[in-house]
C-alpha cells in the first residue's frame, strides 16, 4: 500500500510540475512576443535604412547632426524636471496632511487626490486651454506668456502625475515608528528640527521613488504635449511626427531608442531605491498616531482644499466646455458636441475603449496572477522563473510609444503570421496588457508572499492537486489583490493612448485616439466631450467594482468575519 501511495504521490508531483512548466512557458511566450521582440525590433530598425538594409549608426549620426534633436531632448528634460520638482513638493505636503495630521475630511481629500486617475492626460490639457488659452477665462493671469508650450505641458502633467506621487508618499509616511518621535519629544527637540532630522530622512526613499516615477511618466508622455504643447517639441511628439507625419519608421526607431535609454536608467534607479527602502523597514516599529495640532491641521486643511478645488476647476471646466455651444460667444448649454460630426469619429470609438478595457482586465488578471504564481511559489525552474520576473518588470521601463512602434514593426515583418492581427482589437489588447503588466505583477507577487509556503507543503503531503489548492486556498486569500488588479487594468486601459497610437484601424479606433484627432481638427470641445465620456465610464465601473468586490469578499473570505 505504501508503494502504491508513494507512486501516486510521485505521479501527482510530476503532473503538478508539468503544469507549472506549461504555465511558465505560456507566460514566457507572452512576454517574448508582446514585449521583448518588439523592443528588439526597435533596436534593429534603428540600424536600418528605409529599405531594411543595415546602415549601422548612420541614422543616429543623421538624427543628431542637426540641432532639433538636442532641443527636443532639452525640452523633455526641462518639463520633466520642473514637473517632478513641483509634483513631489505638492504631493509630499498633501500626503503629510493625510497621514500625519488629525485634520477634518481626510477621507474626502484622499478620494479627491485620486480623481485625476480616471481621466486621460489630454483632458487636463483641454481644461487648461479653456482656462488659460487664447480665449480662456484667465488668460491674463499668465502675464503675456502662452499656455501652449512648456507652461501648459507642465501644468497638465502636474495634474496627471500628482495622484501617483501621493500614493507613493502616503505609503512612505505611513511607515513611521512612534518610538523615534517619542524619544525626540523626551529630548525636547523642536518640531522643525524633528521634521528635518527624522521625518524627511525616514521617507527619503519614498521621495526618490516618487520623483523617479513622475519624471519617467512625464518624459515619455504624449497626450499632454500633443494637445497643449504647440510648437514646443519633445521627444514623444517627435516619434509621432516621424512615424505618422513622415512615415519614417527608421528615424522613429532612433528617437524611440533615445526616449528609451533615460527611462531605462530611471527604472533601474527606482528598482535600486525600492530594494533599499524594503531593507530599511523595522520589524518592531510601533505605528505612529498623530496628535492634534490645531494650527498645522488647519493650515494643511486649507492647502488640501485649494488643491482639490484646482483639480475640480480644471476637470469641471473641461466638462463645461463640452456642453457650451460655441465658446466663448454662445455659452448656452447643450449636447451638440457629443454628436461627434468629424469624419472617422463617433460613439463606436467610445465603445471600442470599453471593449478594450474589459478584455485587458478580464484576460490580463488571470494571466498576471498565474504568472506571478509561477514566479513566487514553485522551487524548481529557478532560471526560467527569474527570466519571467525580470521580463515582468521591464514594461515599467519601456515607454508606451516605444512599445507601440516596436509592436507595429514586429507584426508587419514580412512572413510574420501575426501580421493578421494588425489593426484588430486583439493586438490592442495584447499591447496594452504588456504595457501595463508590471504594477499588477508586483501586486500579485506581494499578495502571494503573504500566503505561507506551508500550504503547498501540506497540500503535497495530503496529495491535493495544485489546481485544487490554488482554487480553494490561494485565490480566496489573494482575492482583494486580484480585484485590485482587475480595476487597475480596466481604468488604465480605458484611458491609454501612447501604447496604441500606431496600432488601431478605422474599426478599432479608441476614444483616446479619437479625442486627439478631434483636437487636431480644431474641435476641442468635442475632444473634451469624448474625454469626459471616459471619465464617467471609469467612475461608473469603479463604483460597480466596489459593490462587486464587497459581495465577492464576503463569499470567499468568510473567515474574516464577513469581509
């Protein structure tokens, strides 16, 4: 009997190991086709001429032989650096108010800080145009300066990246050890000295991480610069002009490499900072409970209120502009701009965005979770698991424009059977999922680390198949993270632009692309209308997701006492 039991146990282990290898191969193939080969294609095409002949570094010499590329590089560095300095300062004060004070309405302000995540970056740019543009309500505030240029790009990117920095800095500030502050109080250290000597050093990795994330996002952003940049050239718009305007794919690949390198360096620095931050956490830390300080609490309440009003003013103006019949001469309201009478633009573009977001979230969530499970749980195939984990982190360093152009070049290679996917919803789903892969992967890995490996050991001893253990234990325990991954993928796919700008067809044009085309055609109000549809759809799905999540957690996590 023992021999039979041992044989059946060995067969079960072999079957589970085989299944794990299949999952590893499947996830690896996805990352290879959707990410690694397109990036390799960018590098290859940058060394070829228009006919595909190898020319070495000739394209780079020709590109850098004029002053324009250097100007675009300087402009990109300037707007990215200025935005980073502004956002990190504003976000730190906001996050400090939410985590280290007893001010009123903290929950409300926490929600309002996340509102810009529901809208594409171009919507903020459109709102700024109506406030500060040539016919804006407050155009005189800029004292003769034009909003169409670095000022507009910086302001719109500040609004867009502010929530990302707040999330990172809130996490960093929430890790305070109360014992350190109690010691400072006992030593009669002044509040200012405590802030400079204890608070700031303790969150330095969070500050650096937030700065890197903001810098990379702005450096590689396309939407804001396209809508409000005017003649102010940056690297992201240079790629668009080379590929769409001049059909020069080789030079577009060269600009993509130039855009990729700083983003890759910043990503490597962010990974280094993240490891340092994890090592700095103490296991005996006592959570800090902030004391009431009426003067500071009141001042930070006023500050958070001003930031919230600014966010609402920009987004509210974009919605108002979408309803006004003819700005600024006829301010009566109507829904005429939602008709979308520009050729090639219609409500089907909005439907395409909903379709894309649904499939990216619904296909991506199980793929990401199973990929993270393969990386985290097995003890075999260490080399393959390490490769998959490294590949899963790479999308954070690859700008969407670069990935989109690389995918275009890859699938249109002569003889590539995947060329049939060009312009289809399938290639948009694959490319968007690859672009968004890193954050969900890290979320899933973090959740899986909380599930003790003893579950697998006990399951193996009881001869429970891996799939049964995954279904009965791992998925229910990780359900909050799985639900978070779904909504993250949906919201980001709903507003995506740069990763798909080269891959759509007339039948699969998305709302974000349609908004860009409406703005290019001079129908800015209609572009605002299309962008607001994305906001309301994202908000509706987010609220529905909250209700479904509450119900699902009560069903699968009954041990938590009703979720």
